[in-house]
C-alpha cells in the first residue's frame, strides 16, 4: 500500500557538471527498477543541471531546504516558488544538519511543512534523537515532540503527500546504524504520533523512511520492513553504482 521511496541527500557535494554526470550514469543502472520511487536532493546550485538532465520518470528531484515564505529579503534562502519553478517535486525539511548548524527548530519545521503542502511540494520531514537522548531513555519523548510540533495546525486533508524520515543523529555519517528492530520501534512510535496529531488514516498512508549510514550491504535489512518505507541516504548516495545497488537491494 505504501510504495517504497529511496532518496539521495547529496549535502554540499557535487558541482553542476558532476551532478549531471551522476544522473546519466545512475539512470542507466535503475531505469528498469520501478519497485521504489527515487528522489535526488542536490545542492541548490546543481538543481538546474540535474533537472535538465534526461532521466527516467521515477527519478524525481527535490531541494535540501527552503524558506517558508514566497519571497523576501532573506539572503541565501530559496523559496517554495523557486523550487517549483526550477522543476522540484520534493523538499527536505528539518535535516539534523540544518538543525545543528543553521538554527532549524521544530517551529520553523512546522512553518516549512505548512508552506510545502500549500505549494504542492512533497515534504520529507526529518526527525531523530541525539545519542545522549537515546542513552537517557528520552527517544520516545523527543520523537513524539518533534512530530507533534511539526504537525501543529496542519489540516489532515492537505497532508496526504507528507513523508517523514527517522534519522537518529548518532547514525548519520558515522557508520553506525540502528538495528532493524530499533528502527521499527521508532517508526511505529512516529506513526502513532501522526495518528494522534492528524488521523489514523493519514498515519497509515504516510511513508516513513529510515536514514543513517544506509549502504548497499545493509539496505536489504534496513530499507523496507513493516513500518519502514524506504531510506534517506547521504554518503552512499554520492556514487551512482553504490546508490543504484541500494535501490536494487531494497527490493528485498
Ligand atoms: C543523511 O544525510 O540524511 C544521511 C542519512 O547520511 P548518511 O547516509 O551518510 O548517514
């Protein structure tokens, strides 16, 4: 019922030429693998090059962040209208690196989520606990609060496209991964909070991705379980062969 989605977060890597070369090579490798939707998240300066490179229909493009306003005096920011105009269908919201280095908070995540839904951009809302929070047994509390604040004032009838990504901060870029059981438990909890904040029907149809050191070797066990509907991949998505292998392995 929930089609898997595998997304590539390229962070601050790849020039436009490098990004276009990736798409050319990658498309050949996954053109016949349609079991999952695929979304590439290049840096803002490479969006035009990626959108302009011919590729299969199931490979879509998104922005790594956006402002919630349509325009204004916000140097360095990109608006939802700009993402749409360049050809983006998706947007990442609240990645832990935005939270850590750029003052992203649950409140700005909420503003961005409302704006993305209003502009028909498919949001992937990133949440996750820090290591000290997990070790202090605060994971459930942290995740429930992040989801509850992100969804404050969201009209359930507008939320059908919304996606969440559970990214334990201690697993991002560290080589450490959550065990499938730990990830499943977190995903169930997140789904429960979506049901409480919106409706059980929205919770049942919302895709929840796992992110944190997903690689070709662990994709088969981490990407697609009962409550895990795909993956958000950082480091291992930078190479077309490695990212294509993750797509192939996610078929199970
Ligand atoms: C990410 O950037 O969202 C991520 C999960 O990174 P990595 O796969 O490198 O841990």
